[in-house]
């Protein structure tokens, strides 16, 4: 009711502003250069998603002009309004929100000028009312559609239709946090205009299609949080524009292909929580733009001594924990002057901790706990004081620390490390450290992601719709 009042008020205002033009009581069609077929397709589409009760002809006689519908944008083509953006889901108070028993509206495909289509929080009931993406008709939108987004729809099940491969103008395909399953169609590799492909948080199986390697304009590839298996395709080396590659949390196996070294623009590489083995590929050192490298929780093995770490000048977060790494901590890591987060914990590392590591100007967390590091820690009390438990060296039974003359051994000591020549200090519940470690890792990473997003959005690509 309140909404209605507001609306009629704004209609009155609009009428006052347009006192020369015909208004209430006049023939709307004179005023509204929108073809009846387009108007009907829009209303029917909305009714199918929102509910049959929705009848916009009363409230929105002119949905593209003076009384626009929230979530609908239009453009003029040859003197007529056409719908170009349709966004369904509770983004704003007065958004078009999906009804309870939604079907996928076939009327959608009559909106022939649609550039951007998005569904957020729309299909919600995976068991009672699963909805699949229609397998046909998408080709009808091929001439116009640039951005297609299904986000947070747990009731959206079934697979990605192969016909998506015909959406040749698509620049952004976002299918995150839905209930989608099955293999990814090879045909996605035909979407040569694609800048962003985000498939995170579904239950996709099978391997990453090799055809994706042809998408040489792709900036973001995110397949994280699925059940993808097999090896990383060698063709990934063809993604030469890529800024972000995230395949965290799948069941990928085999090695990191050498071809990855071609991705000279890459700023983020996250392959953590997979089954990657065969050591850390030396090709990683070719990634000279990398800011964030996350490979933790893989049975990778091998050592990191012979990589030219100094090449990765921009690296701010290096997370290599729980990878069964052997050998030592290379001195060359201390050439990473931008480093803020270093995670080497829970490996099988041996030898000394490079003393210069304390001189890294921006470092806020260094985790080397849970290894078999040896020797004496001789960092300054200022270092221990500044880092607190974000310097994690516990769980290295053969490691001890020395204090300067006259220093209180308890005030600024590395947590969980014994004083040289004394017994092991029993440290408290391990759980506590883990949460500290995770919290700071998240902090660092989110900072970077923010930086990264600012970067991306500064590209001012027209297709981005939040
Ligand atoms: C909306 O309702 C009006 C009358 O209340 C009717 O004439 C019109 O056909 C309806 N529109 C749709 C799209 O159902
Ligand atoms: C360590 O990595 C293995 C896979 O290599 C994984 O199964 C395990 O859960 C990881 N441990 C932690 C604490 O994440
Ligand atoms: C350290 O951080 C500051 C502030 O974020 C930044 O301006 C500076 O460039 C960083 N130094 C290095 C070596 O990355
Ligand atoms: C740790 O390294 C020492 C030699 O520095 C070795 O004697 C010991 O067996 C190693 N411990 C483990 C658990 O590998």
C-alpha cells in the first residue's frame, strides 16, 4: 500500500513535470514507443518468475520510460524501447523477487535485445522444486547477450546446456553457488569474447575442458569449490590475458603444467585443496605479475629450493602449507620485498630459517610451524613483539631461540619455541594457533582481493553488473 502511494505520488510529479505531454487518461501507447510484443514478453517473463499476481500494466504502463521497473533497463533501437537488462532477485527493497513455485519462463527468449540477464536467490528449493536451465532457445539471445549470471540459486540443478556455446557475444558468464552438476560443456570454449568465467560453488564433475584454453581474452577463470577431477589442461597456457585463476577445492591431480608459465599477466593463482602431485613446477617462477600464490593442501612433494623466487617481484601472499614439501627454506624468498604473508607450515622442511626473513618490509605473518626446522632463532625482540603469534614456529622440535643480554626470556619470545639449552616449552591447545593462522590468512587475502577488484573495476568494462 505504502509503495502504491509512493508510486502514484511520483506519477503525479512526473505528470506535473511533463504538463505539456499527455498523461493519465490519455492513450499510453502514444507516449510509449514500445512494441506490444516486447511489452507482453516482459510482463509474461516477470509473471512467470515473480508470480501470476504480478501485473505490471497498472503500475508500469511505461516500464522503460517514466515508470521503470526495478531491475529492468531499456534502450532505444529504431525509435522503440527494448529491454536490455533484466535482473531478478532481491537486490534492492523493490526488486523483482522470485515466487515460490517458479518455472523457467520461455517468454524470456522473446526479449531479443537483452544484453544482461541475472538471477540471484531465485531458485531456492533443490528437493521440492528443482529447476534446470533450459537446454534450448538460448541461441535466440545470441546476437545481444553479453552478461549471463545465475548466482546463489541452490534449487538450480542439472547441467550447463551445451547451447550456451552459441552465445557468441557473451563477455561474462557467472554461475556461482548454484546446485549445478555434470560435466562442463566443451562448447564454452567457443565464447571467444568472454572476459569472466565464474563457475565456483557448484558440483561440476569431470575435467576442465581443454577448449577453454582458446579464450584468449579471458581475465578471470574461477572453477573453485566443485568436484572437478583429472589434470589441468595444457591448453591453459593459451589464456594469455588471464589475471586470476582459481581452481581451489576440487579433485584435480597430476602436476602443474609448464604451460602455466605463459600467463604473464596472472596476479592470482589458487590451486589449493586439490590432489596435485609431482612437485612445484619451475614454470611458476615465470609468473612475474603474480601477487598471490596459494597451493596449500595438496600432496605436492618435492622442494622449493631451486625456484627463482626473486622473479616474482609482486608476490604479496605465498601460501604453501601442507604440501609435503621437503628440503630447506630458500634464502631467495627474502628477495620478495612485497611479501606480506608467508605460509610454509605443516610440511617436512628442514634446515635453518633465513635470518633476513625478519627484514621483509611489509611482512605481517610468517608461518613455518609443523616442520623439522633446526638451529637457533636470533630475531630481535622488536620482531617477536611486532609479530606475536603471527610468527608461527612451534612444532619444530629441534628449533630454539636465543635472547639478547639482559632480555626477559618470557616477554618477547617466539610462541611455542624453547629457549636454547632449556626444555621444550609445552604450548597450549593447537586449535588456537590454527584459528589465528586462518584468521590472518583471510585478512591478508581479502586485502589482496580488494586490491585486485579495484584493479579489475578500473578496467571499466561495460558488462559488470553487481
Ligand atoms: C493486467 O490486468 C489488466 C486488467 O486488470 C489486463 O487488461 C491485462 O491483460 C493484464 N496483463 C497481463 C500481462 O496479464
Ligand atoms: C593436508 O593436505 C591433505 C591433502 O594432501 C588433506 O587431505 C588434508 O586434509 C590437509 N590437512 C589440512 C589440515 O588441511
Ligand atoms: C609496503 O606497503 C606499503 C603500504 O601498503 C606500500 O606503499 C609499499 O609499496 C610496500 N612495499 C613493498 C616493497 O611492497
Ligand atoms: C628432524 O631432523 C633431524 C636432523 O636434523 C632428524 O634426526 C630427525 O629424524 C628429523 N625428524 C623427523 C620427524 O623427520
